[in-house]
């Protein structure tokens, strides 16, 4: 026992049985410990996730999509799998036009239905995005530049 007669607590699970003493509510110290545990678990999961992102999801998702610059959109589909296929097909046909672009998807809602935009981002100017799109159109891939 630590000073003051209280047992040392390792995790929230160590004190969960004592919640009945507090009328079912956790005291502030317990809530703080619970938050700290959750934050530590989130940091650990994030660190582990960073190491395997390329293995799990080679195409960026909305959460990792380029946030600035210009993009080109090649499709809007009802499923993430179809969006990924559209990106793969466009990349295969594009050749060098998309060599430095990043493929990603963006989910959006329209009329209560979720759709998935298939985009290539990382273009620094509108001109660069428009040129890449023109190259795709020559390969029969519909697209447009967007910000």
C-alpha cells in the first residue's frame, strides 16, 4: 500500500470492482487513469499502424488524402472496391502521366447514399493537373481537375 493507506493501482481494471462504493460512478482519479490508458493504447496502435499502412492499404484513403494542391478525379463509384479498381485501371493506362501522383479515395454522401471518389493528387498547379488529365483522356480515361 502507498502512503495514505490506498493500494497502488496499475489499471482501471484493478479498481473497477470498487465502483459500487461510489454509487456506480468512478471518482475523478479513476476517470483520469482510464483516459490515460486509452490515450496510451491509441498511441501504441497508431505507432503499429504506421509501420504497416503500405501493406494494408496501398491506396490512400480520405484520412490520408493530399490536403493541398490539385487533384484529378477519374470516377465516383458506389463501393470502395470499385473506386480502387478505377484508380488501378487509370494508373495502368496513364503511364508516366501519373508517375508522381498519389492515388486516394474520398467518401461522400449524396441523397443518403455513400459514394467514393477515385482521385490522384499531389499536383502543385492547375496546369499540371490539367495536363495529366489530358494525357488520361487520350488513353480514353474520363477525368477532370479539382481542388
